[in-house]
C-alpha cells in the first residue's frame, strides 16, 4: 500500500484544504469554510490547498469548479496548491487520482477491513423502505459481510460488479477531540458498513477524502458541522489503513434570521450573487469572518491583515451563526464610504454600464460617473445602488408626475418661480455650487416662497425626485445646459 509520510505530530507544518464537491454553486457557507481554512493557514504561515472532490460523476454541475475558484479569487483567498497553480501533491482533482484509491481498497480488503457487496440497487432500496416503515435507522444490513468464497465467486461469475464496503466494528466507540467542540464520541453500532469504492470504480467521498488528506499531508481538517457524522467513519478508516489522522474542527452552521438553515428563501446565498449585487469583497470578507468567529465581543470592523493576525480556532463559537443581511449592508456601506473616489469610480463603472437604461449612450463617461458617485458615496450601501440613485443624471428626459413639482404650490406660482430661476441661471457665468447657491438662495423671498419651497421645486425639476444628493452640487454636476433644459421641461409640464 502507498504509505507516505502523514499524521499530525504537533510540530507538523500547518497544511489545510478547502475541498468542495462541484455539485452546485458555492454559497456563503461553503466560502466561509474556505475562508476559515485560508485564515488559519495564513495565521500559522502554513499552506492553503484547494482540492476538488469531483468523484460524484452523476451530481456534477457544469461550471461549478469555475464558480468556486472565481469566488475565492474575488475574495482574495489565494491558494498555494490546487487547480491552476498545481503543487507537489497534485493532481488536485480527485477524478484524476483514481490510481491512488484502488490500491488502498485492495489492501483493506486483503487485511479483512473491507469486503465486496453484491446487493442490487433494488434490494438496497427495498431494505431502506422497510427500515423507514419500521422506524429503524437507515443503514446497510451487512448481508454480504460474511459471504463465503464460493458465494462471492458465484456472484462474480454472474458478472455482478460489487461495491466495496468498510467492515465497521460492530461494538465499541470511536472518539476524537474536536478542536471546537471538544470530545466527541460515537457508538460504532450506530455506523453502518459504508461504501468505499463504487461499482463504477470511483471512490466515495469517505475513501477519497481520507486517502487524499493523508497523501497531501493535511494537518487540520476545518469543515462544516454537517460532516461531523462522517468523522468517526474517517477515523476508523485512518486506523485501518494505519495513517495518523489529522486534527478536526467542525465549524458552526449558518442560519437565516428566522433560525432555520440558510437557504434561497433568505435571499441571495451564492457568493457571486453578492458580488453582482454590488457588495465589496473586503466587506464580505469581514462579514463572513464574523459568522462564527469573533475577536472579542465588540469589534466588528477588521481588515484582512487584522483577521489574519488574530484568527484562532479558540474564538470560533460552538453555536450556530445568524446571517443578518442588514448587518452586511451596513458593513458594506461603511467600506464603500472609505474608498477613495477613483477606486470607487473604477468599481462602480461596470454597474453603471450594466444597469442604466439602454437609452443612455454607451460607453458611459468615466469622469461624469466619478462626479456622480462622489455625490452618492455617503448614501449608497452597495455598488448596484449607485446607478439606481444616480439614474437621473444620465437621462435625456425625466419622467415624473406634475404633482411632485407642486407640493403645496399652485401651478401658476410654481411655473413663475421656475421661469425666474431659469432667467437667473441663464445669465450666470460660473456654474459651480457656490455661485448657484449665492444666486438662488436670495431669490426665494423675492418670489415670496420659503427657501425650502423653492429648493424642493427646483430639486424635482432637475432630478425628477424629491430625494437626491445636495441640490447645488447636483446642479453643478448636471451642468448649465441640462439644468436649463430640465427647468424648461418642468415649466411646460406645469402649463400642461
Ligand atoms: N467534499 C466535501 C464538501 O463538499 C468536503 C467535506 C470535507 O471537508 O471533508 O464539502
């Protein structure tokens, strides 16, 4: 059997892996697992490995691997070994490592730790149905565990291709020390004889996972809570093949605000959806780190460097984490406000290109976007909100109901006021917000309006909205020509 150096002596270098199965698109929970592995590796100056567990051929989803890698890249979780970058322990796709698994199974079989099982799919299904009917826990009934050599030969002669099952001890207990949960104990009698090798020659998750963690010299397995029940199986397998097992840490679940398992019902859950909704990777990183880990009971905002510096398994909570979208929005707004304006413009441009109505001419002017986002930076919580909030800056014509202009004014008075404003603006030289304010503020009393009335009217005339960034700065960005055109259009609307 291939016995390569393995085991987890305390002084072993830290080598951790994120081992996604490409059976779906990665959601925040998967990526949180990847991230905790990455943080652990970086904190200990160890190695972060990405290994693709693609042995479930039937459930493979096209594009899922690319999605995983893109999610990691977007968050800046660079990997030291794995797809694209390679490494000494490759290949990093399990489907390309089949030659490692079979000899292990052969050895286990000849050592009496595994056996071929010839039960048909139909028999197993019927058995399962019967167990369910009787309220018994599901599991293989071990019919093939003690077949004689003649019985085996007969099945072979019939051309039945067996699966290979692990001969789980019938009694005793399997325990381990989980680095987060402490001591975990399973009665072996609750574990069935799980499959190691499928009849198509592909390994199951259990086998491939154990063999590869050993061959890749993985020191710590940090994975989601849902794998906890697999761990006693893995430990029995490590013992049977004579590998030293890595240390285990099972990460707390992520729940939605209603305390049910986080799912589509709670909104976006795939990581790249958050990217497409305009969340910043640095905010996402910070937010995800706090889903199950904390520095102390107060600190919310931590940079990538601070997370690496402080990350520890001791501060991972044993209880489930709650995914709170309002907190993510808050945090994203915070990071968004901290960006310098050129950086923000750069990141926002693709959202303007994508989301502004098709009537707006492309490509969108960068320096104009820069001026627009500078005005919106304080208000927006996501990048995608920037084109929403700022759409009016780009439209040829605004579309709004006349009532929005009127508020408490009558049509006559409103159109008179706008006519006066228009004349003043037409005569105005420099069209900056200082000059605009100096010109327009005194006008209110001449028109026997309050400044609030005049400015609200003007705001609607130039933006089509009642809430917009500061009026004079908005007008400065729009420019004289556009402002005059819009005021004329408002007057026409009032005169209807
Ligand atoms: N392939 C498993 C998954 O999709 C990996 C579990 C583990 O880390 O052992 O999550």
